[in-house]
C-alpha cells in the first residue's frame, strides 16, 4: 500500500501541501506522489494493468530527431497549486504547462488598475524550483481582458459647464379659470389665492406644473417652484418619467401649512423620455397651491476622449499591463500567445478576407490601436517589457492563437493579417492553432474529419511560422452523431479514439517540418464528461488510471 507523509512549506505567504510518497508491493493506485528536492515524481499518480510499465509520456519524444517538439498540458492555476493529482501528472508527463485565462488580465487587473500577481508569482516560483516550463497565456485578446479597467481608463473626461436657464412659468400672469396645462388625473385650475393668481391642484390629482421643453438625457435638471397649503401635507413629484424622492416619510415631499415654501427638485429624465415636465401628484384630502415654476439644467459635464487621448490611454494600458506581467515573470516564461482569437467569423474586408473583431459596447485593443498596427504595437511593448525584466531576447517567442482554422477562409484571413503585421514590424514567431477535433463512427464523416485535419496541417506548414497545436481534445461521436460520454464508452470505442489521437500526433510530426514544430498541448489531461483524457477517472477512488490514449501518445511520439 502507498503510504503518504505530508509536510508543509511556506511560499510567499501561502501554504502549499506537498506529498512524499513511498510504496509497498500490494496496491498500485493512489492519488499521492513524490516531490523531492530534485522533483523525481513517479510516472503517474496512479497506474494499473495493462499500462503500468509505460514511462512518462514526454520521455517517448526522440529529442535528437525532433529537437523543437514539446508536449504541453492545460490546467487551472488553482488546480495546479493544490499540488495533488493534476500537478503530479502535469509535471511528470509533460514538458510545459499552459494556464489559459487564469493568467490573463481579466483575472489579474481590477477596475482601478490594481494588478494582483500573487498567484502567478507563487506559480512561477514553484515551477522554476522543480524545473518546469510555462507557456504564457494570451497577453492581448478580446475576451478575458481587464474590461472594467479599460472602461475606467477610457471613460469620458469631466469638463466645467455653466448652468443653463430654461423655461419659467408665473401663474399670477394667467387669468382665473381653467388650467391649460396637462392634467393627467383629477382637477386643477387657476384661482385667486393669497391676493394673487395661483395654480390650485385638487386632491387625488396628477398635474404637470411645467412642461413643453426638450430634455437632454445626460443633463441634470433643477426645477424650482413655490407652494403653499392651508394644512400640513405631503405629495409626490415626477420629473419626465423619473420619480423624485423627497425627505419626508416614504419618499414624500412635505409642506408645512401657512407660508409659501420654496422647493428645489434635481433629477434626470427617465431613459428614452424626450418631453420635459414636472408633475405633482396629490393624495386624498390634499390641495396644494403653486405660485411660480422655473426649470434649468447643467449640461452633461463629460466629453468623449479624443482619438489621440484614447490612443495615449490604450498605449499606456498596454505598457502598464506588459510591465506588470514581465516584472513578475522575470524572464521565466519565454513563449507567449501575443494575441488571441482576433479574427471575426463573418465581417469581411473589401479584399474578401475576414476582418478583425470590433466592438461597440467595450474597448478592443485593435479598435484604438488600429487593425494593421495591433500586433506591431503590442509586440513592441511586450518585447520591451520582457527584455527590461531579465528576459533573454534570443529565447522570446510570440504566437498568434486562433480557433476555427480548419475553415479555409479563416485560415487565409489569419495568414493575410499576419502578413500585414509582419510588414509593419510585428514580432510574430508562430501560430497557436486551437483545435476542435471530433472522431466519428460514421465512416464518411470521419473521412471528412481526417481530410480537414490534413488540410489544416498542410496550410499551417505553408506559413513558415512555428506551429503549435493546442486544445488537443477529441470528442467521440457515434454513427448517429451523438456524443459518447466517458462513463459510457466501451474499450473498443476507446481504442478507436486512441488510434485517432495517435494519427493526429503522427500527422503533425510528419507534415510540420521539424524546425517549425513548437509542440502539442493537451486540453484536458483526464476525462471530463467526455472521454478526452490520457487518464480515466475511477468512479470510486477518483484516482486517475491510464487508458488506451496514454499508450497512443507514447507510441505516436516514439514513431510507432
């Protein structure tokens, strides 16, 4: 039986549990593993027949024949930092680790621009200590960005504004009789009261005491009126569709009896409202007299940033973000996704190529930097920050990551944009093709899947760039097109799936020239609800158990 001894150590104020493992001869399945000073973990956190004698997956790569080929694994920072099953499998079987969106600006920078790199620093310190490598998460993207921070930075600028006098009504200038304004409910009239003509609003009435002016939805309006009643009363006020609370109970406006009192109402119109008015709403037994009304406003005291100000702001944000990342990195991550999923799926340029994505409701880097200057600007900023904080310029590699490249137009569009960016001085070393692979029991469908894969690899090879395949998970579908779940897959189906994994690996090694091979990165190491893993998960013990896909990786990487 495996016996585990747990000990603790402190890393940057956070405790991690690290397990030390020893064996007996009886059982060969356990969720613990070795971590020694030299990090010599066992090949697998758990292993049983028929695959127990296999070595770590990465050991099957012939480094002489394939000097640039690496094997990566994707996992979450929190999962890795537990230093349990996923940590053991990743560090033992893979050359490098990728952490997806958990190391992107959306997870690190808050709305005020405060950058929390604690998890990233702990992670990199630990990986460096035990001799691992990390592939850098996308530095710039449309999704998983610090949108609140960018929104704050690019917000309109406050400017001084002057009060604008608007409409005024003096009811003493009107003749006694019917009120010509809008009476939405009840009664109101011009009457003689307190030696002058006033607007008298009866009980249970809703009356607009001033109206007929346009409202600016961004402006704040100040309405002033004088009122008097013969007893203490309360009433409601609405400005252009916006209920305005008073200081009385339940948000009512209160008027003491016996003297003229001045009321000042400040409010903005309701969304979509263009007609300006102030309405008084009385309750049962309440009559109120209005002497005169005035309305004015302060215009919106903000203006949009100019194109130059926006450019300066976004360039500042790009520099601040890159300097924060690279300072913590200290040269340890040497390969990054520079830009992630920039290509639109529908919008076209005049030349027929797909455009970059653009936004109307938030800031995209390319919207301000310009599509043609997007990669040139951010690669320059990121490279400068990398070199400023201990980075080796000769080792730095930037990739453009994109999904859906099996679509010929999407691929051609990416190739077009990379050409534009290269011409404008961008540093682009490689393409990170994010896969969406399916194995189908239907022969015609599977033949089409294989043809699509082969075409993708041939296209990628034609770019002359380093080629990395990521999100390397294959979904299994039956002949009717339904997904087969991990809990339901049979041994023969698992073997067919494993064989296709092997085919993809061998095709990559054959079709991508050796000097262009930047590696393959697994999406999930163990099964999810789909049978995508090199390990199945035991339903009772929750241990990871090697399956046919593990062997397929080993065989394919060794050239068998």
